[in-house]
């Protein structure tokens, strides 16, 4: 196990070991630990606990974006030319 730059203690295991110890690794993740899966010594995946984002509130972003009145106006020729290239 190693301490990562961004915080928690992290276990590092190879792909084969991850396949054979998946249930054990998931228990460690469930306990809050992160597990990096390495292929040929290079990290390719990370198992992390699912974080509950809390209750979503409808309309919380109301008014943050206003659709411009000309949103469907034709694009200027200079912009259209970029698509033709």
C-alpha cells in the first residue's frame, strides 16, 4: 500500500491479482480504501468507493443560463467556413 499525493492509502495490485482477489478488494474499497490496478506496472484503473451525491433538488440552477433570443440564427460565414475545411 502507498500513500497517494491526493490523500488516502492506496493498494496497488496487478490485473491478475485483482481478478483473483476481487471480493477482498471490494471489501477494502467498501471500507474507504482505494485500489489501483496496474498492467505491467502502469496504473490502468482505480477502484474507489461510490460517494453519495446527496439529494438532487429540481430547479436549483434556475436562472444560471438564459437562452439567447437568436440561438437558432444562421451561423456567420467565417464560422461555417471552418466546418468546410
